[in-house]
């Protein structure tokens, strides 16, 4: 299929032969946590924030895996280097491993760690977005999983809720789902956080709802505050988004992606979205291409862009 | 680990080397459906009902796998025969397979089918239960996933909701969780359906709540009706179960398992539970050991009881 190497259970293996046991709880139950990471110039963006969220996810599942952040980072870096990749998508998964066949997990865990990568174009100020077009959003009937069923701060391999939302888009001409909470308020996209601009304020659903604390979400809020843009984290109705002056969605690979339409209604980007994108790119440039990471960038200069 | 053979993607393979790609959506997202089956005397109990539910699960996920019930049955039977197993636990899983790395599934599916087995003692009138003791139940804080987030009629590899419920039992001296729906009504156990006897009627949460339509549940209701026991499928409060005259839980491997206590309150089995267990065993005996299946039983007479 391709010549990539993945990291599985401590070993680098060709992607085509990267497997897990069918007895692994990651397969049997989706009993696993993960992070989607973005490498720019040979180094992972906001590793510390991702490592902290991975730890929160594991804690939410009482998954005491015993691996240090440094060890996980080492495996990610080793995978990037083995593939000569400076600019890449990285998925780091950590499962509860193989245990005797019963649902109740044993507290004693021998985790399975999987690192998958694929090449992406560079980021920063000279970058082109990795998405082809602005997002078209559609509100779906599938409701975001409530926190008392599965805590939203846990990023897990139980992803059917988002898949069902995306399947609803097949009949609509849309590429991201707007998911509501059980009360009918805006929650998030299937793989993104929602933002919009109303009354000159940047608005986004607050984290006490079933909303993943996105790393890009936090970065965008930090940029907005630094730029003096008023921020409202709150409880919002679908109509707030449909009637917004601007809207965008965020995740680690899309970064800041403007929204063209919501439920067929034109919304579009605008000056706030453009400013946030520019500053985001500038931060990536500063941290990964101009600044401290430039040595590593030279070091990995043989990276292929396949 | 053992000398079992599993069936993976059309091939029989030693269980220790039974794997799926880390790119398989069954691993990445828990994007898979399954059935837990019970083989008695060489043949699967209520195969037609399980096959129908598997089809319902796949339909709920828009997973159009293209495999006939007969082909799935063939793989199950082949696995039982390869292991010389007459009496066994069987887990049949069907994933959406490997697809390019994005959440939105491609309608064109090359499914991965996995059959895992392990030996169990025979069932029927001469059988001993496979559980050691009656169940001790504990009501947990984790709520059953609502239907509008993930339909309860779909039996999927997204099992963290039940795992979180079971983890809550670590501090209690209990072995099955009583899960409530979002409104606080009784839903089901983490891996079982709930039954209790009150005012001489057999009561169980109705299926319009987030309740899996258990095959054993349906069998028990059928037995109750045949025996003239009044049946109430309804909406019940946790106190209805705690104050019941008798209670039991059901699933394919436990069959009918009496409940000793609920939240530390003695409930226990009783005449209705005992009657239902006896008739259940008699039906297994009739269908799998005395009747039509006896030829096959002889045929597999070399079965090991390891």
C-alpha cells in the first residue's frame, strides 16, 4: 500500500503488517485512548498539551498504563524519523492490551501502543491549508454522547457516535456534522470544535457540555485573548451558529477551517477568522520553522513529500 | 496461550497469531458489530435470532457488509469444528474493515470477520451454571448511552460505556452493574438484561429505552408466556428492583442467573426464577442434546473439555 513504518507495541514495523491481536481490548471494546498529533518541521506541535490530554483520557477510563510522556514521545519521534517525515499527521493510540476475555478490566495493564503516521505538507506562514474547501456544516439528529455515559474529555476509540453523525451527511451536501447535546444546544463537530463570531465576540460552546477540550480550540482562544478579541464560552443554540457573522471549525490537522454554510445557510469566514488563521500560522512558523526547531528541520532535510 | 484456532478474514489461524490491521476501523473506531453465541452439543443456540440481530446492528451503522447469514454461520461452524468444540462460547465480530484514514466511512465495505471461541461446559438439564455464584448488583453512576447517541439495538465494539459501569464496581462488592437511562429509570446490566418479580408478575425494562434486545431476554419472556406467568415490560425505578420478590439477570452465556443482592439489599431467587431456569435448560436439552442436534453431537464426540 505504501512504504510507511508504524510503531506497534515497542517495535517499528511496515504499516502493511502493523497489527494487534483480536483479543486486544482496543479491538474488542474500543478500550483505548488516542491523540491526533501534527508534526511541523520534525517536531510535534503542542506535545505537552496533547500528553496532558492523553493522560486525562486514560484517567477517565482508569487506564493506568505506566508509560511516561517521555517514552510515548520517544516512540512518536522514532516513527517520524524512521519515515523521514518532518511534516506529518500522527495518531498515537494506547489500549488496555490483551486481558482474559471478560468485560471488567484487570487493573494490571500491559498496554498496546500504536503510532501511525502519514505525510502532510508543511505548516506555518508559507503553508497552504490541508483541506480543499471551506467546511459545509449540517446539523444532524445523532446527539453527542452525554458526559454521564462517556466523559467527553476522554478521546477514545469508541467513535461510532461521530461516525453515525458523519453518515447522516451522505444525503446532505456537507462535510462536517454539527452535533447537539441532549438538551439541543450546540456541542461540537464530529471531529472538530465549533466557533462563530457574533456581536464582534468569538463564541464557542463551553467545556461543561459534551465537548472535547481541543488543543487547537485552546490555541485559538489564547490567540483571541492575546489579540484583544472578546471571547464567549457559553451555551448556544443552533440558530446562533446559523445566524453568525463568521464561523470556523478547528482540529489538529485542519487547524482553523472557515465555514462556508450551515444547514445550507451562507455564513462564511471574515476578518476575525482570517486574523486567527494568520496568527496561528505565525505561531507554527515561530515555534517550528524559524525558532528552536530549525536545527531539527535541517537534520530531517531528506524528508519525502509523498 | 492455548491451542485454539480463530477465524479471521476467511482463514482459520492459531489464536495467538489472530490479528487485525491497526488500520482496521474495528480497531481505530470500534466500528464493528458482534454477537456472543452459545454452542450446545455442536450447534449454536438460536442462530436465526442472533443472525437477525447482527443484521439489525449492521443496519443501524449503515454497514452493508454483503455477507449472507449462511456464510457467517459457515465460519462459526468451521471454527467450532477446527477446535473440536461442541460446547463453547463464540464471539462473532464483523468490522467495516480497512479504509483510507478518515472518519466518514466509505459505503463500499470490505469487512473483516473474526470468530473467537472458548470451551464451555455443556448446557441442558444436566448442566451446572457457568457462573460461580448468584449475581450481586450495584447501581452505578454511569448512565446507559441514549438511543439518539448510539442506538441500543446495535451491539457494537463501542463498549466503554459498559466498561466504565463495571469499573465503578471495583469499590463495591458486586459483579454486575445496574445501569439507568438518562431519566433515571432501570435500563440494563453492563452485559445483561434485568428481570424481577413483583406482584406475581415478571417485570423487565421495555425495549423503547436504551435496552439491548437480548436473545436470552426474548427466550425468557417466551417461556414466561408459555407458562402463564404475567409479564410486564415497562418503565421501572431502581427501587422496584431493590424491593422485588425475586430478581435475575440474563445473557447468552449466563443464561438465567439469580440475583443475590441489589445495592446491598437481599433480593434472591425464588420459584419463578427456578421455573424459568428449568424450562430454559429443558429447551436447550430438547433442541441440542436429545432432539435434532444429537447426530451432530455424536459427530463431534472427540470434543475436548479443556
